[in-house]
C-alpha cells in the first residue's frame, strides 16, 4: 500500500468481509441467514442486532485511536438530539449512569433554591421496575416516594400521584416508560405543572415510542410541534417519549433499541442551562465546558475567579460540583451512529413482533392477561392481516404507539399453572424470558434491609397490589429486531402447547 489512507481502506474492506461471514446471526430478523432449529437454537429475549456497518465503524474509529470521547461522540450527540428533537443529548457510559447524572443535575447549587433537590427532599416514583431508576434518588440524599403500578401497562397509576405529594418536600417525579409502553404523560405533566415539579423520563426501554395529545392540551404544557419526522394529523401533537419532561435518559446496552455495547445518554429537552450542569457532573464536576482535547473555548481560561481560588486559576481545573467521569469511548459512539440509521426499521420490527405474538396467543385469554398500551382499553385483531392489531382507546384523547422492549404476559391466578412453571418450561425449550426486572422493588433484599437500617430513606404512599401482581404473575418475551418469523412461530407454538397440556 502506498499510503495510510489506502491501507485503512483495505483494512475496512476486509473488516466488512469478515463481519459478513462471522456475524450472520446478528443481522435483523428480516435479513438473517442463520439456521433456526426449534428446540435446539436458543431464542434470547433480546440481543445485539447489527451488520458490517457497525463493525466497520468501530474498527475505523479504533484505527484513528482517539480512545476517549471525541469527534464520533460529538457527532452522535448531535444526531441523537436531532432524531428526538431535543436541545441536547449528552453521552454517558450506561443507562444507569444516565439516570444518575439526570437526577444529580437537579441538585446543583446553580438552580434556584426552590427548584434544587436537597437531601431530604422527595422524588415520586413507582414500586415495580428496574432498580437504577430509583437508586440515584437515594444516592443523591433525596427520598423516593413509591406509588403503585398498573399491571396492565406496567406503568404508574397516575391517580395516586396526589397521594404521594408532600408540600415543601416533593421536588420531582422520576418514572420509566415500562417495556416500551409510554406512561400517562398527560396526567403526569398536569401534576408536575400544578406543583412546579421536575419530570425525569427514564426512556431507556422506550426509544422510538410516541405519545399523542390533543393540540390544545399539549400547547397548555408548552408543546406546539411534533417530534422531527412524525406526521401531523391536524388534531394532535405527537412526540417521542423522552421529549416531554425536563430531562430524559437512554440506555444503549445490547438488549435496548440501539446499542453501543455499554453506553447511554442524558437528553436535555427544553432547558439549555441544564446541559452545563449535567456535563459538569458527567465530567469530574469541573466548571469548564471545553470538550476533551480542547482548550480556552471561553476565551478567558486564566481570567476566572471562583470559590476561594486565586484569580487566574486555570479554569480547566476549577470544580463547581462533586462529579464523576462517566463518558463513553469514541469507537462506541461510532457504532451508535450506524445503529441510529437503522433505528426506524428496528422500531417497526419491535411493533410487528409484538403484534405477531399477541395475535398468535389471542385465544389463551383464559390463562393469560395481556398488556395494553397506555390509554388503550381493548385489543382487537384487524381484518387486514392475521397478525395485525388495533386498539380501542379511552376518552382522554391521548394515544400511545409502543416501540416494545418486550411482550409481557401475566399468568392469571385461575390458570392451572404458575408463572414460574411457565418460565421454567420456556427456559427448558430454549426460549428466553425475563421478569419485569426487580418486580416490586420494596420486596428486594436491599430495600428490606434499608427499612431496618434507615426507615426514613424512602416513603410509601400506597399499597402495592399492582406491583405485587407483576412480581408474582408477570414475565416478558422478546420482541427485538433479530427475531425471525420461525422463531416467533416456535414461541407461540410452545406456549400454546404448554397451556393446553395443563
């Protein structure tokens, strides 16, 4: 090779060739050439889905050897923010770190005192879900206040929000869109506006979900436009989840809607100053906002006087917060940029796979309670296609469209088998399945012990029949884009045979 550019080009050509041979099983289900053997080939509940594009991007960025977050990271942040239609997106090293940074951002002394979350202040959340939606609240010295989940959606019972409110103490609401099903954003926003509370959307399981609200109601909340690329039907504002609150979070762990391996993001939705605070906590707590490898973007690096430091102390080493170092690597962002291009097709595949499972199991309602999208009151098969679904909606005027993370079913108490028996049978037949994460988190050992050691560390505002039902009776199956029609058929056939055998 005569020069480095030609050598790199040849390396990347061979990289694509290698990936096409080695990673055929990781292609989207619609393209997969992998042989599926029922009962022998394991069907994971989720997995990484990629082509040679991502492998080439990762190798190319590695050859450039920037290592820490650099030009690929900056480009991915811009492209992700553009897809969602938010002010800024900040990359971090995981979805859990994103939740930590989002909540910690609201503790900064740079916020007005009435808005700042201080130790002892309260943040409302739900009992059933993933622990790192709740952990940052406690880690920041605040008090999570738990209310119940609706087992049919997996989401918050919005009517219980008032039960959890405490004047002078409640500062925020932090909720996840469960398994790619948007929570009742209309009711939650109304509650947050009423009491001037922050809303943090944990969007880690829900990238690509949409929530539609009548235009008059949306405009009352300050929203007048759809998210980029979403059609205007003339009567509703339709926006992606993760774009309605003040901050939102994403996870790019392999089971999620797009992956960078490990990775995540914090989205600053409509309040630009929050970017500087979040960035500070992400980047060691520093006051400086220069990107990695950049100096003096403010033009007065040696002219600052903050705290009790001498005037002229290097701004790159002035710290306004107790922060972390939670950035990802640049080659991860290179992967993410390629994944983002595929996201629309991934979203459609998740919807289609959920509908296939729902239609295929439709006549097992005597055994199973099936999930509904928030605001839906009934599922119905459409006439156009056997695996197509439609819903009847409540009278709120709001509707949801789910980019499903999983297909959740609840084994009815009257069924002749238990959730655990079903899960074991699926596992024995190579079908991946999961509980709804931690179930009722208050039943987990960490919270049981915390109640003994520090009973004031959290508060409960209701009973938890919904969260307990999820804990005892629910599991979810995969809907990820790597599933093939043969895999879905096998899942349906296996569940139907098991249920009928009992």
